[in-house]
C-alpha cells in the first residue's frame, strides 16, 4: 500500500474533531480549545476518590475541593496510585 493511500485511510478513519481540511481550520480549533481549557494545581490532600454511583459501581471519580467529580484518565489514575503507594 502506498504512503498516500495509507495517509488517506488514516485521515478518513479519524473522529471528526481530528479531521481538518486546512491549517487555518486546525488553528481555529486549537485556539478555541485553548480558550475553554483551564489548568489548576490542587493539593492531593484535598482530593477524594469515590466510587461512581450506580448499580454496578465499576469505576472511580475524583472529587476536588469544589465537590465536582471527574473521571480520571489512565495517566492521572496512575499518578494518583503512585501518590497513594507513597503514603
């Protein structure tokens, strides 16, 4: 398979938010994502890990100081696990 065909198939199989017809479209998307994104440093002592409410209880949520729950990514769950193991 030629590189051109392989690149075309990879582009076509991507989700919509990863397909851009021009660099201008990509730049506009990245600018919008940057505008709505926020980073915040929170002490791990202020985090609470709770099971996800439901019948099966097959997951965890991280609750911050404001009480909002977030599902951790694989990477962030690994970071939290390392912190817990060091205690």
